[in-house]
C-alpha cells in the first residue's frame, strides 16, 4: 500500500535532488549579498557612524545568525525532508507554529523579491533616466521567472554564476580599500582611519551622549537583521540538495567565514573608504537617490580620484539585485510548495514539472510580486525602503521561530534518548547558544520600530510592525480552527520520513561499512525504544 507521500508524488510529481554542494554554497553566500550591502548601507553609515556599523554587524552575525544556521543544520542533516523546516516545527513545537512560520517566511520571501525588483528599477533609473520604472521591473521579473521554471540544475548554475560575480565584486572593493588606505591611489594619500577621527567614528541617534550612541548602534543591528541572510536557503533547499547529510553541515559551518569575510570585513571597509559625514553621500540620501549615486563605495572611490569604476560597480550591483530576486523567488516558491505538502496550502500548488519545478508556486509568487509596480507612482527608493521594513520583521520572526523549533528538537531528542552518535551533525554550544539567540530575536522584534513613535509616523509603524499581528493571527487562528496542542517532547515525531531519506541518501554515503553499521545500530536501538513507548 502506498504511503500518503508516495500518493502525492505519483499524482503531482515532486522536486528533485539536483542542487550540488557548490550550488548550495554559492546560493547561501550570494543570496544574501544584495543591494543592502552596496547601496542601502549608506544610510546606516551616515546615521550611526562606522564603528556602530562594524560592531552591530559583528554582534548580530555572530550571536544570532551563526547559531541559528548551525541549529537548523543539525535538524536538517538528520531529516532533510521535502516538507522543510516548517514540517519540523509542526512535529517538535506545535502544528500551529509550522503553519505560522511557513506563511510568515512566504510573506518575507515575497517582500524580498519585491525589494530586489524595486532595487533594479532604482538602479536603472540612475543609468537610463526618463524610462518608466515599470519597464525595468518587467525585465527583471521575466528573467527571474524563466530561470526558475527551467530544471533546478540550471537554476543552480545561473545562481552560481551570478553569486560568484557578487563575491568577486565584494572582494574587489575590500582589496581596493586596503590598497588605497595605504596610499595606493592617484592622490598618493595614505588616509588610513582618517574618517574615524574627530569623533566621527560613532554618531548619536535620537538622543545625546551614551544613550544616543546606543540607539544608533541598535538601529544598525536592526538593519543587519535585513542584510545578513540566515539559514533559509539551506532549510528550503534541503529537499533538492544532492547528498544532503554531508552538504548541509558543510555549508552551515562555512557561515562563520562568510560572516567574517563578507559582512564584518565588508562593513569595516565601507566605513574606512567613505566618510560618514561626506556631503555628497548626505545630499544623495536626502534627495532620495538610488544606485551608485547613493553608494558609499562609489563615492569613496571617486573621492580618491579613481575614474571608470562607477558604471562597472553599478552593473554588478544591479546583477546582485537580480540574483537575489532570482534566489528569493526560488525560496518563496519552495516555501509555498512545502506548505502544500503539509496540507496548509491548496493542493494544486503541488504540481511539479518533469524537471521537478513546482510551476504553480512560482506563478503565485510572481503574481503577488506585481505589487512592486508601486514604483510607477512613488519614488523607487521610497518603495525600496518600504519593502525593507516589511521584510526585516518577517525575516527576524522566521529565524526566531526556527530557533524555537530547534529548542523543541533538542528537548525531544533528549527526552526520547536519541543517541548523539546517530546524528549527522551536532551544533556546538547548544542549547545555550540557541536560548541566547532566541532571546535576542524576541528583543529585536519588540523594539524593531522604537524610532517611529516620537514623532509618530503611521506608515513607518505599519511597515515595521505589520508582521507581528500577521504571524500571531496565523498561529492563533490555526490553533483554534484545528485544535492543535503543543507537542510533548516525549512523543514528538523524530522518525517519519527518515526511511525514505535514508534510501535516497544511501547512494551518496561515504562513511564506509563500519561507519554505516555504527549509525544503523544506533538508529535501530532508538527505533526499538520508540516502538516500546508506543505500545
């Protein structure tokens, strides 16, 4: 007799494991390097200063994003199922949590697609003025849809190429900063940390003294919540990764070097090459300019007398926006697909093409992302920051719920005696790192709009806090309608779907006969205990 999963797969088709380790690694790295790190960061630099920028990105990246990535990797290395982490939340915490997390991330993912489409429109407006920005949105949308409806393998190849270009750009900008600060520039000016002098290393925000400095730092922490991507790419591609039990831990462990190499060093360099009090940067931000005109990287390079780079940098920044739109169209469509597999979205969304693409999910996300055409009646940069506010809360809420899911997983495997030897990866410093990161996520959500009350700004309040009642209504509504209960750790489901994954992964096992025997023995002992508990 066919299982429910097999019936769904035979009727609608299913996604395929066609993403290689290099695809996933570049998606996880490149999917988070977007316009926020190249253009939007200028506002944070001017508002709070270079030291606040450096400390805030370091704080958020190492104390929230890093433990979140490793915690998710531990769960998904053991159960890389196609229902993704949303199904695990239903198993380990509450079915209502899985429902709320899935639809919250879907909302955040669609907003991210809109962020990048509007960024493309803003960049093209700077390059080719006088053209309706809606035309650039159509251009970006068509390319992203085409890349998402081909086979997953070719999607991975396109993202690999675009992400590689972004990484090379960021490495190039960091290298330019190091060389020029030592005097390697047309002006022979070894400026070093000059832009940090005269008290310009940190700026107060909304208050004076230490309080203002703290608020300026906290504002950048919240911006880092938008800029630094978490484990979503790993979580959502778990069902399409080749050799997931080896690939997922490897990709997750690389997050430390990504955080340090791209974000921490990157924001340090942007505060070195461009002054936070630069008049051109302040004027560009005040005038609502987008593209290279508001990029502190470009302004800093031009101030050194280096010519010819702005157009090249803008071209790669636009490719970055395009790549992120492509990646988040993928992730939000896979979120919708995972919800459909769990019975939390219409069944027609399960339909996959022969190459394993959930075609209707891609179509629904593309249809919703048409709200980006708001740029035709508002400034592209204004709409860009609307979507940033809407996205930030959604991402932080989703990552915090992922940490809640890990805590449920940890309690379940401890209560049921799942041996550590049967796990394929164990996240370090847990559960304490997960507890601290969860607390930090909750604080960020509570204080995310701290600066919208005096004076009260209705639009900013809505875009900052919209996600919180949205998620609460989803959670409480599903809990009331379905009568769900919080999962008892002793009875949490740690085995469903594992046999199918084991069968898939057997062709990639590299541990040798002795290693496989050890894992199998530990898992058989655990399965026997579960069976005895049930009876």
